[in-house]
C-alpha cells in the first residue's frame, strides 16, 4: 500500500514530471515497487516516468482521459454550460437575456 506522499508523488510523475524533486524519499519507494523508472538525460539530469504498472495503478483509480464534469446529454463532456457557481458555493442557472421563458 502506498503512503499519501508516495501516491501524490506518483500522480506528480504522471502530470508534471519536470516539477518533481528527484531527491524525494517517496521516489525511491516507487522505484522499488516498479511504478516509476528513471530516464537519464544529458549532463547527469534524470527524469521520472510511469511504468506500465504505474499507469495501470493510476488508471484503476481515475483514468487521465476521464471526463471530470457531468455528462448531461449525448456525448457532451464537462460541466453543464447553463450552470455556474453562485457566491456561497451553490449552483444556479445562468439566465440568457436573449432567451425568454
């Protein structure tokens, strides 16, 4: 089982590998579990990337290409365009002045 820090590091490798601190202890744990690998770039630089096992692990939790909003009709993806967040965090309908009723 991964610790919260190891899980966060694994997500960071997927989303923003260039922002990863290569000296993180969590990275060693992910390497041991074969969830990430290191690619050696020029002049001693290294870059982490997900292995197949790491991708499968993250995809089981949430695929990176899964829609993040509501699917309201047909193949629509994303939040309902007629809804917006009102002050106080409650959703309300957006009124279209060109549309009566």
